[in-house]
C-alpha cells in the first residue's frame, strides 16, 4: 500500500513515519509513505500559500492553487487519482472500522490543513471524504494525518509480525482488549490471574474473551450494540446483567 501526505510540514511527518514499526515496515518494502511539500507549488517569489478570506474574518486560509498543483502533480505521478482524505474537525469521527476500510485501498492520500483551513473549492473538486480524530481543534492537520496513517499502516500485511497482533486488540473485533500481564507473577503483592499461568490454552482463550466482554460492558457499553457475539458470549453477558449499567443490559 502507498500513503501520501500533503502538508506544509513534510519533515514533521517524515520524522514520525520513519520511526518504530512503521519505519521498519517502510525499509523492508511492506509499506510506502511519501510526504509532499505544498509550499513547493506556491507561484509567487515569497512562496506564499495563504491569504485573507473573502468576506472578512479571523486568520488566514490556504489558497487553492498551490494545493491543486500538488494534488495534480501526484495524480500525474501515480497515473490516477488516489483516494483523497482531508483531515478536518467537520469530518466523520475516525473509527477502527474506517481504518480497516482504508487499509484495503491501494493508495490513500491525506491532505493536511493549516491556519483557518483552506479554500472550499479544493474540497469540492478533489476531496473524497473528510475525517476527524475527535471533537476538538488543533493547530494543523499533521497530527491527525499521522494518527490516521499510523492506524492504517499497522493493518497492512507485513507491517506487524503477525495479524494476531492487531486482531485481538481493542476495537478491532468490536470489543475492548482483555487485561494483560508479564513477569513477575507477583508484583508488590498483586497476583497474575491463575488461569494465565495454567498453560491450558482453551481456558486462557475463554478467560480472555470473557474479560473483553466484561471490560467492554463496564467501560464502553455502547460498543456492545455492534459487537459480534456468539451464543456463549451472549450467555456470559446475560450472567453479568445485574452488574452492568442499564444501557449495557439493553444491548
């Protein structure tokens, strides 16, 4: 898969995407990430990319032409238009399901806004969808874009050592992840659950599944409405009903 980041701060994006798991995946060819500097496409001698909004108002807007030139150049290079996402607090809130959907695409381009946003005509002409990482505002779109790029990257085959690394994690299956422990078994008087020391893989799997359901019911009961539960899961959930919040009981 290829991810393109269109930004005023390519060094910032490159620094993050060159580190840790994603950086190693890029080096071994499991993932391609390219950062594009929008300012390179400015058309005046001062490399200006922003201007005052028509109608007045606070702040500055990114102008349409430098962004359009950057996108058009990318399209020429790829030979087709990538799926273009604009990181915006007006977009739909990012979820793990959206990550999985985007990870299945061949090429995703992420456009990072700045200042007070950008000329709406760029959105109208090029953007396929807008995505937000939460109901708050940051100084620019780089951090949200990096969150999205990182989340997509780890779902690409070959990025993590094993698919189980992400398939058992919180939100991937609709449930929160079960508690995990490492050595020592007794830490400051707190014991690791006996079942995890038993070596009985079936019992461990059963305990982990039940703990995921229990944790989800306690901390995020809203997720149970969409979680895929089998009959054993439902029976276990029903046995917890007296301990659950009302909204979880009705799931």
